[in-house]
């Protein structure tokens, strides 16, 4: 059984896919499998089927305008392929990412901690500056990149662990992802943030790996879809706690983008994206059901009394169970 399953999704740019594939094959770690997720639009001209598994994912039922040239809906495709993955670690790697030698060294060691659900590699731009070494949640559920633009050679070991890894490159505990029945429902542009929030909700933590170096090209922002996905995320995470709380957050996000649009044109696109998903209460209810069924980390924690306390995922309405708080105290100790 492989230790790591490297999953590379193929959208419409063949050059980006092949540049990533070449770098992975040239620096291929021992004990890994390489899977290319596609929608049937790659013909494998170099006949790599002996080294790479090409998996054709079912096309989701979404509007053509929302799909554009990208026929692969990564969240649902990843959910589909999960059932056939048996390695303990999944490495999601977007086309255009160029890995450096030894980029998976030490990753397995990080996952020996059963509470670690994800690890964020160091993503560097072509000029050597940091793209990010993980993400955090910003206001109104948009992704904030950690250390974006900082010099890549000035690493500070005191930097706190991120909420989760970036959408461009991420290491995940396979068992943790399999617990997320909501995976296929997440947004195209927000799924890394939503995965991080969902894993945190059921008791997992995220680490960073400064020695795992991956270089990327500059990314183009899709502000309209980011606004739409962020608004849906508000309903899933805030609306799941309270309908009125979700409605207030969704309304405040619209007002914020509307005000920002007077200065920043990109906020105008985000506003219309949010407006298209303003009402999403059904998503909130189904997400709450999915999260409540998750088991969370498996091992036992030893309480001060000496009793073993099983970690059973979330139990409270605010996604902060006693078990999760015990884990937080353990990490801080």
C-alpha cells in the first residue's frame, strides 16, 4: 500500500498539467501513487499509464456558464475518488505547481500525531517570495494567504500553525477527508478553506512544513465565483449554528462588498457573486447533518483524573466540543 497518494486535477491547460507531472515524476518519492483526475479531456500522449493512474470523474450537474472550459468540479471529483484511496496521506497538487526534490520528506512524520488532519507546504513564487505557507479565514469567509509576499529565505519558526493548507497544494489525512460527507458540496474557489474549517470543527489541527518547497506561477483571481462560494460558506458554517446568525452574516457580507465596490472594482464582481447565493439555508441544514456524523480523531486523551476520554467529534452547537477544547489545551501545553 502506498504511503502517499498524489492527486493532480486536470482542468483545461495541458501545459500546466504536464509541467507538474514532469516535476513529480522527476522527484517521485518512494511509496507513492500518482493520480490524475480529469473529465476525459486528456489523451495521455506520452503513454504514462504505467506510472500514472488517469481517473475520469463524472461531470457534475452545474450550469455551463459556471463551468466555462473547466469541466472538472474538483470537490465532487475528489469525493468520488476517495473511496478507492487506501494510502494514509493524500497530497493534492494543482496543475502549474513545480515540486522540488524531497518535498514530501518529513510529511509522514507530521501525520504520526493523530490530531493532525492537514499539513501546509511552503509555496514560493518564481521570484522566490512566499505565495503562502497556509491559509486563514478572513472576514466573511474568504481565504487569507499567510505570509503572502514575504521573502522566502526569512523563515520564522515562531509563525503559528495555519488553519489549513492552500488550495494549490495540500497534504491531508485520508481518514479525515473521508469523514467529511459534505466534501462534494463545497465551493470551487473556497473548498480548501471549507475543508480546513470542517476538519477543525471535528477536532483536527493543521501544521506547516517549511521544508516542503513547491514553486508556483501567479494565480488569477475569480472574484465573482469567490463571492458566490464565500456566501455559501457563510450559510454552511454560520447558518448551521443559527438561521438568524447566518442571515445576519450573509447580509453584512453583501453590504461590505457593496461599499467596497465604490473603490475596488473587484468587489463589484464579488458582490454579484454573493447576491446569487444570498439564500442558502438548505445547504446549512445538510452541512450540519454531515458534520455531526463525523468521528473526529480516533485516539484517547488522558484527563487529569487519569480516565481515558474518547474523542467523538463535535457535540455542541458552536462546533466546540469538550473533547475539542481538551485537544486545544493539549496543543498549548
